[in-house]
């Protein structure tokens, strides 16, 4: 047998992103990291202006991470030449998540202005 035939084959195209599965990347990027950022920026007492700014920046960072994770998975599937149905599924997910996160960024900015009374 040749050396190529004895090596275990690569994972199926579209199943993992450098050792991380797509569901794990989505769960981390859309739920766990944003919740962690929100909990990390909660004020201990009555919120001050600095706390409001910190919470707004954490919200924007969480939304950016969500957008990056979804678009990263979509690009990964395209580069790996996954099946058309897989690419279409990730494109639909991206078309839902990206506008949702962009609206969350806009609302975070509006909420910050209201809280700072500007």
C-alpha cells in the first residue's frame, strides 16, 4: 500500500473549521461570548456614565463577534467547496444574523445616547 492510502482521510468538507464544528462556532459566536461580555460589563451598583459606555461597547463587540462568526463560517464553506445546500444554509443564516446584529448595534448606540441624556 502506498503512504497515501494508509493515512486517515480528512474530515468531510464543511464539517469543521480547524477542529471546531460549525454548531460550536455558532453557539460560541452568537450566544456564549455575547452573554459573557454582557455579564462582564454589568455594573456592581448604580450605573454611571462610564458603565453605560462600557455596556454599549460590549454590546457592539458582541454583535461584531456574531457577524464575524457567521460570515467566517460562510466563507469557510465556500473556500472548502462544500455542497451547494450547505453553502445555501449558511448564506441564509448570514442573511438573518447580519441585519439582526446591525440593528442591535444601532439600538445600542441609540440607547447609549438616551442613557447619557445627549
